C-alpha cells in the first residue's frame, strides 16, 4: 500500500476514533447526571419542615418548671405513671422495667403513649427553602396550634431506635444489625467456596466436556433473576433444612421466636448462593491473569503445585479477587426480592442476635416504609436509603484500602 493510499485511511480512522470518544464522554456525563439527580432526590426527601399536632403538649408535662427533655429518668418514670393507665404501666414495666430503660427510651415512650403527636404534613428540602411563606400559611389555615419544625430524618434516633408505627420514633437499629449479620455470614460462606471453586477450575481441572459444562452453567447462573434464588432458599433452607436453619437441631432456637427457618442463617445461605457465581467468575479471571512464568518459576525451584498457588498465584491475584468480592457483596447487601420470598420480617420487636434469629434488613425496611401511605414514612425511607448508601460506601472503601495495600506490597516485593 502506498503512502498516498494510507493517508486518507489514517484520517478516516482518526475521525472515527474521535467520534466514538465523544460518544463515550457523553455517555459518562449522562450517567453522572442521572446519579446526581438520584442522590439529590433522596437528599431532598430526607430533610424539610414537618407540621405535627400533639394530643398533649409537652410543655404541660414539665415538673417543677423543668422541661420534659431535661428531666431525670426517675422524674420521667413518675410522669409516665401519672399519665398512663395503671394496666398499661404494669404491662410495659413487666416487658422491660422502666428503671432499666435509657432516658431516650423513656422519652420515646412518652412521645408515643402520652404526647401522641400526629403528623399533619411534611415538606421536602426544596419546598422548605423556597416556599416558607406558603408553609406558614398552610399551618395557620389547617393547624394553628401545631408545631412546625425543620427536621432532619437522618438523625441519631434513626440509627438507635427500633421499628415503630410512629414515624417520628421509628428507627433502623434492628435492620442495620440484621444487614450486618446477614452480610457477615454471606461473606464467610461465599468467599471461601467461590475462591476454592475458581482455584480448582483454573489450576486443577482438566479441559474436558464436564469442565466446559460447569463453566457454562456458572456463567448462566450469574444472570438468573434473584427472585429465583429466593424460591430456592425458601424450598431448601426454610422448609427442608428448617431444623438446622432455625437452630432447633443444636438446641439454639429462639424461645417463642417462631422463626421457623426464616432466620439470618437462611438469608445468608440464600445470598451466598446468589453471589457465588459472581465470586467464582471474578476469581477465575483474576487467577487466569497471573503469568504462567510465575508458576513455572516456582515449580522449577521445587515448590509443589499447592505451594505455588498459595504463595505466588493467590498473592498475585488477591487485589482483583477483592474487587470482584466487593461487587458481589454490594449486590447482596442491596437485595430485597429473595429475602421477601424466604420471609424476612417487615416489623421486628427484637433485635437479631445471631444466625438463628428472625431478621430484617435495610432494603426490606425501605420497601416496607415506601409501601406506607403516609408521607412521613417516605421521608424515613429516603433517610434509610442514605444510611444504606453510607454502609455500602464504607464496605467498598474498606475493600479498596485492602486492595491498594496488597498492590503496594506487591510493588515493594518486586
């Protein structure tokens, strides 16, 4: 080919490359804008004015001129005793003695059973910033004696309080504990199995029809809808293996819990199966990327195959394996459909304490709150989404730090 024929072809290829680069840049900008709009919408729902009306004004519950919020726990107990029926007081005290409750718990009980605030209307952050006059007019017209306060739905109470039917008192404590327990057991089940399977497929398995069938099915399983895994978990872990997953076989079943196999362990096993194909595929790619010369060098100095894998192949691929594990665990943390199928609780009165406890998770709690008709629960759902995003980013950041540490150690070793 002559230079005269090559030059026009080079210009055309360069022009085509610039066009595709522009397309990719536009796609990236569009994706970032979508993400920013999503986060802005969530933040907009998580803050704003709240108009509420109380059956009993908190100011009338002052003792000796001391406001309710500044009273000592013993004074708060006396306030409860004086303002609720004797039957309710005895019942609540038998469930959990008032003397053992924290000040925050006593104030929450007073708010729920004595003050009994009812939310009249809520407004988003944008409406609160740019429509204050309209909000004030709404208050004067519909609830002149109501309390109008600017509320952050993301607050300490959201993290510390248990679930409640009152939006102002509802929290995510049980859901956060349930999510952390579920993900912990998912990790210790899925990662060793997934990495072990990848090592066998890449280092030990012979290239034959059986191996090709296994690999093909692993790739297919990675694309199966998550609700199918939920149905598998319901049939296998909740029903068939109920004595094990409920803890009855070990004498560890919760007394009066009625878990019936719908426990943290069942959820973890279901999510482990869900993310296992992803872990295996990513680990396979990471191990395959290790140069063969590294294996040959180790074997040449007398190391066994397992010593080569343990001391050379895995350290060289661990950063990529961690990246795949982060993607898999992030997916598991955000799953809702399989957990709904296996029977995750939408309302918990007790925090989960172990693998045989009834449970709920942050995505389940968000789903339950968004299904409620009251606007304040949708504000709570937006706040819960922010908590879930922070938890996801924290897990990802931890994995990225670990990955960078391994990469730094590899560079220093060279």
